[in-house]
C-alpha cells in the first residue's frame, strides 16, 4: 500500500479544508503517488481523483423533539432540576415582569382617557406597593374606582343642588320675614302718630 500522506496534506492546502474532508480515489493509488506538487494536485482535483467531501451535517432533529416534549411539560420533574426555585425563576424577574404589565396597562388607559391623571397616580403607587396580584385584579379595581367616583360626583352634585335650593328658600323666607317686620313697623308708627295727633284734641 502506497502512503499518500503528502498528497492528502497538499490536497487539504489546495482545497482549503481539513485532511479529513479530502477524498482520494482508492482505485488510482499509483497516479496519486506521483503527484508531489500543488500543481499536480490541482490537475487531479480537476480530473476528479481528489474530491472535497461536504461538511458533515449536525442534525437538530433530536433537539427539536426534546424541546417540543419540554413544552408539553416532559423532562421537568424534580430529577431534572439543578437549581433552587429562585435560581430557576428569580423573584425579582417575576416582580419586574408583573409590574411592567401593570404599568403598561395604566399608561394605556391614561392615554385613552379612560382614567384621569389623579386616578392614574393613585393606582400607580398602589401597584408599586404590591396591591395588585395581576392585570385582572387591576382592571377590576379600575372599574370599581370609576363607579365609586361617578357615584360620589353624582351625590356631591345632588348635595350641592339641595344646598343651593335650601339657600334660595332660606333667602326667600328671610326676605318675607323682613317685609313682614317692615309692615308691622310701619303700622305701629302710623298708630303712634294718630295717637299723638288725637291726644291734644281730647284734652281741649
């Protein structure tokens, strides 16, 4: 058997690949052994006696299959867990995700004029204080607050209307009383003047 180590090395250099990827025709060992220069190697490559093998494929089929199974919840039992619960899903990250969801919702509602800036600020601070477990709870709170505020506004407006009505009635009553007192005072004055006039005539 003829050694073709030189030819393989030269072919790898010419083809710009590793020696493992160089294929030498096993049926033509004598002709290959005569090629001791790069020029001869190029000629053999052209003739098809030396071939550059394709890159071996690194299949991801098994990886995809396992990932699909993991999405279904397989291979995630206690025996597959290497870190603590906090190491696998940190509490800080969960908190950040939740807070960002809540703040995004608040901003959206404020931009759409569903809530005013005062309610926005109040709920923002309450979200920061960890009062809302998730988005659903926050939405329920928003609806409840809006209903409460509407009810308060209506009751305030009704109270204001009642106050103004009472004030008007009180003013009217006071005006009536003042008129009455004026009339009484006038009557008394007229009576006194008549008495003063009639007294000297009676003496005479």
